[in-house]
């Protein structure tokens, strides 16, 4: 892709990052960015990024907290030119969020909740993520299913999330799907985690050929995977944003998610909302979306909602304005 540069990093799923984190965790590794494999990945990337941008860039806009912390430290020490704006996409706590002079929150409700906690000199922006609605748009479902070896004649429910129990609740989704009529199929795509293999075994035992796992699917294959599906589900109870929700909606899929104010603001009229903390509600929502007429109604509304509120053209002017404000402002929270 033009304008994209790949930088060397120790990936969190690689042996080196895992070994380093395991060895340094008990030696205070969290103090210097080595407390977990995710920290190791961020720290190694931050160093490579710093070398690349330290002289010739004005702003570093990042969503990974450790990357933001390292680059902000370098800027404060006079070792790096770019000012840092941290977009809290991972739900970090107040001790992390208070570090930065410039903070982006992805929903208005998150910004409202932060008002009473923010440092006086911190500048806060409420700006959502955006997606490329040309890349993520409806397409040839038959061809897409052929590419992934998926059956042409079954209703396919897609979930894109890290394949883990904690937070993403993939185990709850698998159990709920046992109550869904047998002509439906569940496809789960996402990054590998420590318990991924266990969940794959559990899902296969419970659902047999009614479930397909696609761990660590390359990013460039995601648009076709959405096109292969009939509906989308995110089983987590909350997210800081959930970009997959927008990708699914833009591709013409109705979305099933937990009933929260943030999810309603993101998904809008394209969503079916259920209280996932109540037994049976996830399964009921999945069964509800098996009706093609219902899916068409939500899909049409969802695509329009994303184009109106989350397409590049709808968000980038606001981001540009944020950059101008940051460039004109002092760097540090006092």
C-alpha cells in the first residue's frame, strides 16, 4: 500500500516476545515496557518508530498506550520532535490517561465521563475512529465463500475478535450457538491468545462442522470474509470502540451486540441489541437474525449509518482540526 512503511517489531505472538516477558515479568518488567508480550511488542515498535519520526514529523497519533508513553517521554526529554496524542482505544485507566497533554476519546460518553478526572491543562478531543467504506462494502458473497471454503447454502454468522474467553467471551458465544437452529454456521476470526487452542477444541466438540475458526487471518483478507457472512456478532459486554462493528455494517451485515449506550452510538439503526449478561439473550439474538427479511432491514440502515457518521469524509476534517490545535498548543500537562 502506498505511504505505508513496515517497521521491525517483536510481535506479541512470537517466541522472543513471550520469552522476554516471562523472564522479565518478575524483575519489574512492567516498569520498563517488558511486563507482558504485548508490552514487549509495543516497546520494540516504539523504538523503531522513534528512529523513523524523531526529526521530521510534528505529531504522533497512536492508540497503543506503551508506544504513546515512550514517544511522549522522548518528546518531553527533547529527544523527539513529534507531540503525542493518545487515542484511548484499549480502555486504559486514569493513571495512563492523565500522562498526556493531548487525549482523544472515541465516544462522547467516554469524554463526558473523563471531564471530572482530567488534568486542568490536558486537551481532550471526542472523535471516533473511521473506516474506508470503499474497501468495506457489499460484494459477491458466492465468490467470497469459495475463497474461504465456506458452504454456499448455510446462514453464516461471523464474529471477529481475539479468540479468548476474557472480555471477548468467545466461550459464551460458542455455548449460545448450541441453541441456534442447525442450518446456521458460526465463523470466528481473530488473533491467537493463550487460550485460543482450548477454545477451538471446545467449539469443535460442541458444534462440530457448524463452527469454523480462522486465527490470525491476514488483514487484507478481512473485507472478503465479511462479504462471505450473513450477519455479525460481537459477544463482549463492552468495548472502547469496536472497529469491527463498523467494518461489518459497511459491508452490509446486520450487527448483534450487547445493549450499551456506546454500542448504540456506534452501531445505530444497523444493530440488534440484547442484554448479553442475561442468560439466553445472546442465543435469542442469533436466532432472530436467521430471518432474511430482518437481516435486510438492519443491513440497509447500518450501511447508511456508517457512511453518514464514520466514513473517512465524515471524520477526517475533525481529525485535521485536532492536529491544528495540537500543533499550536504547548506540549506538556502541568
